[in-house]
């Protein structure tokens, strides 16, 4: 057990190996820092985290070191004394900030980072009000193309070298480097070798200032207008924790949120830039029924009772002919509700798992210069491109003991053994689509098809009822990732048009009252389905809850 | 000290041949024979330690002590890096040693490797030293042909390879950890310490980094004994517990506004005035000196009134300079504008700062911009305060940078401002203009 003293306040840091920045964090004291990042090596070059350090002897006497030291490089030991607010430490921090601003253009009004910029924040908190420099600033030319998704405003760079270390240590692709020397140093790429690896845009998050900007987000919104919610990326089964930044009904960007249980600090570009379908104008906006071969709008209040009755009447005649298809994009709560609805019609109703999109093989980083993966793996982009296969499978397993594949259902449909089908799809548009034309044709002769989806697909062309689904960015619930980690997602944007969240629709089909409230449903789910028992508190916390599963052990 | 017999420059002054046979005829490789056949490595280390030899590269760290920092019983390999990246302005003693008497240096390297059990030595030459490279390579080839390098040197269980490595002409690569980075093929950026090179240096193995002149001294310490070495120089100051004394001969480089610029070998402790007047032939054109740089420009500036300071490891610090440095004295006469001197210094450091730590990267550039402006005649009096504070707060001594380049960049600035403030103020007020600028204007 080690005790450190931060500005005179004793803090127990246990047996963890921490540096002074982390130790001070435990005491609630912010030591400003730029170059240090918990996932990257220590270079101690920005000199922002200078503090006074001393040692407290067992007899209570304190000896301070004569000079300021970088907190990121100094390990916290028992009896370490950290002083961040002495004149000496404050002067050193102030001086570093003044130095950093010497050649910084101070173009905050047009800078994308303004509002979440560490240079702004630290200057406000630790810097001096005015620069003493009256000379001209260096103005290195901007580099609009250093990668397909990243642009570099060279003059704003403070040379913390986080981005360079990221490409060397995490992605391993080493595209970025520092060229020139002294105050003419710049970040750059080798000619003809742009920053195009699949983790590239993480450098934008790592950049403490507005030097590296995401082309996807550039000049779209001022960050203070964005509403930020905790969520989980839905693009692969890694289930990266993210911040979902949206405004009104538009998603503007996704940023990785640190989660040691899921992915760590970063996320891939596939997930980060894969959200655009949420804002697509092609999405279904209202519930529709097919009349005379044409889809015509029908209000929710009319369409839902109709669907309920239709399913009930089919189930009375041929319960085994009723099939529910639950896509792996549903949340656990939604899967639970629709399964409950369909199984309530009759125990013989069959539930199938929707198509699970698999693309290639798992892609691990870091890679070497030839693109071959190397150990130890620091980041994995999974081949399974859906967020909740495990969660939905567990629901299916609970309700009918076995998991029927989508191929099986299609096969049965082609043989005319399916009388009614509820497709709870919610698939994002990905190359190839979630269902092929041939498969769709085999479903064509089913007498009753409800297609509950986001976007037009081969099925919605002939489905009898088309319900607009909500995307993951618009709903709340639980995703279980490839390793069985249950994480909560929250709605970040309001669905447009008449879209209702899928869970709400299922509640209405079940004739249950009230609005969907994920924690309440989660408690219900935990009480009923043993696999989810660990979620009984309803709240999953920041990092989610690992569900222990004997099968994977 | 007029009758001092040169040791390191002994053969150079005689214009002796750099070939192995000639060096052997002058008593060369006697020390190596003695060490390999009669002494254990630990005894060699002890000899160097008792001699009080301090590193000649600038910092003056005791060499024997540095060698003892290597981990005991390390399975190896241990590397020896010889710093011949002699890039401190006005310093040229390593070049003379390498070009004129390469075997003396190489014998020192072999002895140092024997003492530290290093199996490979890298000599990091600055890029500009093409002739040194060729002469040294020739000498190394001779040694391989004569069983003084390679496997089983002199029939004993002692193996050593020496490689020459030419840098890419960067001042920062003279800093020991930047040198190691550069040697490994990376960007020459100093490493954070710990770990120190003795624990984890080149290629993540224990490494000793020594200067050319230091290893040349090792040759003579082993040959003539520690007591001989200690008979020269200045004993430690009893009032300063951190002073370990300045023993042995030192190569002083004299340049600038003197009648006879050059390199002389003298025991440590000669005063600057004696050095200039007696060995440098006095200030040129019958003028008086305004000041001098005691040991490469990073060590600061001495005024004429401070010329009686002895040039040993502790001396220059007594008058506010950083230290002895490389003992390269540059004199500037009374006609020289201090503004021009400081501008030139600032330009050098702004160009050579590696750009890693913020205070040095931005600070050197800022100081240069201020000096440019002052020189243009647009200076303000408060600029002098800014320069003084900026010079004071960067470096390892206040703790704001990784390596000592920033100390060296800040020191002459604050020295110049403190010691010549009147002249700066006069210049800024417009009373006196730079002569150099007038010369440029007339062209």
C-alpha cells in the first residue's frame, strides 16, 4: 500500500504502478499533459506536466527535489510528494503554455477542435493571459491530404507526437513521422504513403489540438452544439465503447470511449465512419401496408392491431408455420420482447436468428510494414459485423432451446411450410445486403410477411407490412459483444418521421402499456433469463458487465 | 608551465607518421600489451578511477565512475560508443587526434573496451569529418591485420570489433542518448533517463559513451599510471564537495580574434588570459578583447575582466558560465558587437534544437526572432528581460527539458544579457549599430 501526497493531501494508490499524473488524478488533481497518453509510450517531451516532487520520509520530514520534473515520467512511490500549485510548478506550466502558443495560429474561431481543445482548456486554467511575443509566427503550409479521412493543419500542431507514436505502436503501420528540426518540425507522411490504415482516424482523437482533423466531421458542427451520449459501436462484435455525438436527429460523429473490458482506447474507421446510414434519406419513415401491390402509409394505431390480429389468426391455424426472424442488430431487450410476443401466440411458433454478416477474417493490429499482423495484439476488428449475435442467441436459446438458422427458415419457406413471418431486421446497408435476391425470392410466397427494417431491401419490395425500424443510435438497450460483455447503449439522436423504436413497437404488439425504459426491461430480463442474471441492477455502468458463460469457458 | 611536454599531441607536433609501425616505434600499443597481459579489466577500471580522469566531451563526468555503472556479470553484449560527433562550435581537438594520430585513439578504445568488457565499439563521427573517417578506417584495417582487433586479441580471450559510423551532421547527435538513437538508425532525439545508457543503451544493451579525447587519455593513464596523470591539474576544491578535481592534460582550442589560433595541450587549470596571451598570440590587430567563450558557445560568455579565471572543470562556473565544456576558447575583440555575437549564437541553437521538448523547440526560435528584431533596430528594452527569463528557464538544470542542449542554448543568452546589458540597451536605443549590418548594407 503506497501513499502519495498531492498538494498536501494524502492519497492511497494501492499497489498500482502509476505515474504522477495518474496518482494525482486519484486525488482529483489535474496535472495538465499533452504528450502522455495511457496507451502510448512515455516521451516526456511536451513538458506540460512539470510539477515539483519530493519525498516524505517515515519521520514526516519532506525533502523536495531542486528542479521541476515531468509527472508523466516519474513513478509514484510510497511517500512521494507532488506539488502542482506551487509558484515554481505554476511558472513552469505557464512558461510551457506560452511557448506552445508562440507559433500557434490561435484561429480558434474557425478551428474544428475549439471547445474540446486541450490547448484552450489548459491555457484557460494554467496559462498566462497574454503572449509576450510580438514577432511573426511560423506558418508552415497545411497538408490537406495526409490520408483519406484525416487532414493536417500543420500550424496548429504542438508536436506532442502522439499521432506518430500511435501509428508506430498501435497500428504498427508507421505512416506518420516528424520532419525538419527545431521550431520548424512538422508532422508529415512519406510521399505516396498516406495515412490510410483502418485505425487512422484515431489520431484525430489523440490530437490534443486542432491539427489533425477528421474530414468526415470537418466544419459540420461546432462541438458545443453536439449532444454526447455513451453508446456502443454496432459495426462488429468487438463492441467498442463510444461517444455518440449528435444534434437533433442527425448523428455527426462517433468517438471511442475508453473501456478496458471491451476494446481499450480506440476504435476502427469502419465503425467510426459507418454511421451514415442513420442519417440516410432513404430510410422508412412511416409504417406502411401493401394495398393493390403498392405500399401505402397507415398510422401506427391502426397497423399494429392489424398485424397482431393477423398473426393471431395464422397461429391458431398453423402455429408451426409462424416464424420470427431476430436479427443480431436487435438489442437484448427487443429480442426478448418480440420473442415473448411470438411465443405468446403459441409455443410452437419458431424463432430464427437473422443472417449474421461475416466479412473476411478478424483483422488484428499492430501490423508490420508489410501489413502482416504482429504480436501482441492491441486491437481487433472482428469479421462478425454485428453487435449482438450472442445476446440474441441467448434469448432464442431460452425461449426454444435451439437456434434455428435463417437458411433453414428460407428453405422451409421455399417448401411452403411458412405461413407468416415477422422479420425483425434492422440491418445497416452493407455491400451485398443482408439478404440476397435468391433468398428473397424463396420468401416471396409466404402469405404474411412483416418487414421491420431501416432501409428498402429485396424483402420489403413484396412484404405485406413494412414497419420503420430505429437504428442503434436512436434506441436504448443492451448489446452483448463477442466475449459476452453486456454494454448499455443510449439513444443519441431522436428518430425522424414516425419512426418508433423497435422495442416500443414490440411493447405495443404485446399490449403492454407505457414507454420503453431499458433498465426496467433489463431487470425483467435478468429475472427471467438466467444468462442475463448479472444485469439485475438494471444499470450496466460505464464499462458494462461481463456475463459469465459456461459454454465459452 | 612553459616547459610542459605534450602527451596527447606528442606525435602530432613532431609530424610523425600515422601508420601502425611508426606508432609502435614511438612506444605505441605498449599500454595495451601491459593491460592485456598483466592487468584484469577491473584493475584497468581502478587505474582510470584513481587517476581522476573526467570526460573531455563537455560534461566532465568521471570516466572510471561511469564504467562502474555497467551492470555486473551482464551476459553481454556490452557496447562502447565513442563520441566523435564533435559539433560544438570552435572545437576541433578530436579531429586533430583522429586525423594525425589515429592509433593513439584506437589504443584507448581497445583499452576502454578491455576494461568494460565491451565486445563492440562504435565510433560515431560527425558527417563533416571525411578525412578522419578515412584515416581511422585505414588504421582499423591495419589493426585487424595485426591481431590487435578481431578474435583473440594478442592471443588472449578478448574479442573486439570497431565500426566507424558517420552521422548526418546534427549537433544534437553529440548528446549521448541522441547519438545512440542515431546509431540505431532512428531520429536523433535524446532519450528520457532513466534508464541510463550504462543500463540500457545502444540496441537496448549496456553501453558506455566516451569522448575521443577521453579514450586517448586512457591510453596514457594505463601506460604511465594514475599518479602521473594526477601530477598535473587542479586538486578538488575542499569547499565544494561535488568537485572531484581536474587532473591531467587537456587540449585547448583557441580561435576567434587572436593572432595564433590553434590547438594546444596544457595541464588543466591555466587561466584564460594566459592561454590567449601566451598560446594564442594575443588579441589580433593590437586590440583588446571584449570577451570570450570559455568552452564552446553553449558554456556562456566571459567578459575581459573575468579572464583570470582558471580553465578547469570548476573554474568557468565561478563566473557564471555553465562549465568548461570542450575547452574551446573563442575570443572576440572590443570592436565586435555583442548583439551580433548573440544573434549568431541564437541562430545556431534555433537551427540545431532537435524539436522534442517544447521549451527548447519554441524557446530557441523565439530568442532568435527577438535577436533578429533587435539587430534590425526594432528592439525593445523589455526584450532583454524576456531573453533573460527565457534563457534561464530552459534546460535540465531548471528541469524543463530532456537533454542539455537547452541549457547550452539558454546560458550564453542570459550571460550576454547580464554581463553586457549596457551595450544591449545602448544598441536598442539606437546609439550604436552593428558594424556587420553596415558592411552588409554597403554591398
